[in-house]
C-alpha cells in the first residue's frame, strides 16, 4: 500500500493526485486513530517536501514548476487534514499550511482575487474568484459553496488543483456567510453572485453553474430552481426537502409507510422537475443525500427523461468519522461540470 499511495515528491500534479487517490482507496488497512495520526504526519511531511521543491523552483525562476509543486503540496495537506480528528491540534497545523499554500499562489502574482459581492440592502458577501484565463477568454464559471464544516478558503484550497487548468473560472463562497440569512435571502445572494459573474468580460454568462457541498447542496438546489440562468447544478436534487416532507407526514398521520409507489415517485422527483438545467447529485458519505433515495430519484428521472446523474464517492468508515476520497469525487464533479457547460457551446 505504501508504494501505491506514496506520491512522488518530484513528480507532476497528476501523479501526486493519483497517489493520494490510491491511498484514500486503501484506508481500510489503517487500524485505529493512532494509525491515522501517523499517516497524517506522513502526508504533512510529503506536503512540506513539495513546498520545498516549489521554493527551489521559484529561486530558479521556474514559476510554472513552482505552481505545480505547490498544488501537489495542497493535495497532500488536504489528505492529512482529513485523517486527523476534528479536535486534534494537528488539524489546526495542517489547516494553517493549506492557508499558506493559498498565500503562495497570491505571492506568485496569481490572478486569484478576494472580492465582495454587492448584496443590495443586504451585507456584502465575501468570496474568492479564480479566473480561467485572460480577460478576452469568455470561459464557463461555477459558483462553489463550501459545506457547513468548512470555510470558503478551505474549499478553495482543495479545488485549486482540480480547476487550475480546466478552462473554468470559479467563485467560492462560504456556507456560513449564506446560511446566516433566511432561505429566500440566501437565494438572492447567490443570484447576486451570478450577476457579478455575468458582467465579467472573462465569463460566458450562458455557462454558469453552481456546486454545493453538504447542506450547501440544498442551497444549490433552491438557487437553481429560483434562478433559471443556472446552466448546471451539483446539488441534492430536492431530496432533503422530500425527506423532511415525508417525515412530517408520517409524524402527523401516525401511519405506517404504506403508500402508492407511483405517487411516491412523483413526489420524490417533484422539485428536481422544476430544475431546467442538468443536475448531478453526490450521494452517500457525510453528505445530506441518502444513497438509496438518490438511486430511486435517478431511476425516476431516467423514466421521466430528466437530465440527472449520480456520483457515489468512495468513503472509508474510521472511528468517529468517515473519510471520503475527495480526489476522485472532485475530479468526477468537475469533469461533469466541464462536459455539461461545454456542451452548451455546441448546442
């Protein structure tokens, strides 16, 4: 497992991410919290080594190689962050290294911007914007919303290695900054984000998607329903609202779950039918979407010819937490977004 998982410190980003994915796919062989802590330290060391390579490349004037080395480091630090327990001090150290990795990009003259989205009468929404290329390139863009346990900066750090060469701009916002408002206000703020992207000369306003993680997948669904300009949505497909409605009915009627399956199918897919864009649902793991319900929803949508696809991330159950193979999951999500948003050009 060590040989399969160990990323080559002097290798390219692709090999580093393949090594990280292979390691995360073989987590079952790690026993207990002590084993995870040891591996977290190992992956932190790997990240530090990549940082040193990046610093050397800067001294040599090789800026592209330095960028790639730091992207490898960010991937390694993200693996380490997921291995440590939430209350472990080591986690704070790793998070600090991730933040330092983002600052390295800014010091390189990277075009990443810290922006504030004007929210009308509401408070401004802080965000990170990473353009796909030059100002004359009208590229697709994705509004990315962090999950409830992460900051926008944490999500940005994780996504940098995924989107840096994909020809796609990203605007990253924090779940906390949206969830502090009412449901309707959150949708309005996300519409302001779309407004901001639409008027940028480097963004194609007809190819803007949204991606929400965890509870933010619910926000992404509601936003895509309310704003028809959304061209593709990675969201929960309305399953959280469906589960809540179903639970309320059971509680109020005190009846057993004996209902007409055709009626269940219609109710389950009612919200997703309001979406006028392609949908990707990420199910299982630590998210809000139940895998069995997501599979049923996909079957309902296939029968109704609704464009909905499903991703089931590989996760490993460890004591007190589940660890997701974020490398393969993120690659699947952004390959899907790239495919759907690029398809609009050809249509």
